[in-house]
């Protein structure tokens, strides 16, 4: 109920190093909500960012907003450094945990393509996305190492 940023960063680092030791190539991160902040925080402090090929970051929360900060006290400030791998951020116009312009500012700071998903809430199971072909297409483009697309 109270995820700690340092614990999550250490776990991601461990998982990526184990994958490398098992002979796997660079990973493709697909993250939702707090996982988006994890990817940015990990990239800001890891010496192993070469282990990630790209990242699909969906519905990042604004951990600096007072109501969210109370739920996630160890996650502020949000890292605002360019990520060293291809990244796409997808956000909704009515996400209850992050305004669209704030999500756009994350994407800009992270050097990511930004995609406005329209009014879809927190882009989760309650959003009625089903298999979510839009997210799948962006993930496939990242996996292929090609450019994702800018906001329509």
C-alpha cells in the first residue's frame, strides 16, 4: 500500500541484470501509472540503462500533486531528465491522477513521443480499452526500434 521508490528501483535493476546474465538482449519496458515514474527514476540513477531498448509509459501519475503525494510520499520529485532510450508516453485528457498538460511536460522532459488518448480516465481496465490496439501498435513500433508517432 506504500510503495517505496528505492525498493522498486533496486528490483528493476536486479531483474534487468538477471535478464542480461541469462543472455537476453535489451528489455522493452511497458509501464502503467507508478511504473512510469519508476522507469524515469531508475534511468536517472542506473549505470545500466543500456539494458533497456525502449519504454511505453502509460498514464503517469503526478506524484508532486498534493493528493497524489500523500499516497506516494517517496515518489516526489518526479525525475525530469531525458531518458536514454526510445520512449512513448500515452495519457488521457481526464486522468484523475495527472492533468494532460503535466503528462505532456513529463514526455517533453523525458524526450518521449506524446500521445493523447482522449477522455479515457486512468487508461486501465475501467477505461474499457479491451485489447487496446493503440497501445499495442506503439509497443510494436518501440520493439522494432522505429519511431512512434506524435500526437494527432
